[in-house]
């Protein structure tokens, strides 16, 4: 299975790296072509984000590692688009 698209609900501290830095770090990963981040809510200490990641072969563990390294926590996985690696064979 190859993951082509992920939509994640992420909680990130208000202080720390910006969403621009988060997007940049995610797009530097192998297999990631596009990242979209939408701010859904801002509280006193946290920001709730919807992060959409698209690419040819997304590694979920790599995505999670970057988000956690930058202080975020994945609250839920709201969408996954995957294809069989046998497609086109």
C-alpha cells in the first residue's frame, strides 16, 4: 500500500515553530509533494490545525515524527487515500 494523501487533526503549542516552518519541514520529507495547513482554532496556549499532506509515497511515521519534534500532537487521522503498489502492473 502506498499512501497518497493524509488529512490530520493536529494540536500544536502557540509558542514554538510557526505553521510555515511546520509546512516547510513536512515538504522536505521524501515522498511528500504538497502540504496545506489550516488553522481551525486558537486557544490561550494551543492551535488546532488541519494538515493535509499529498505525495507519491507518504511515510506516516516520518510525518508523525516531524510533527512531534516541532511540538505538535496528532489528535486524529481524518482521511487517508492509499493505492495498491500493484497499480499499473
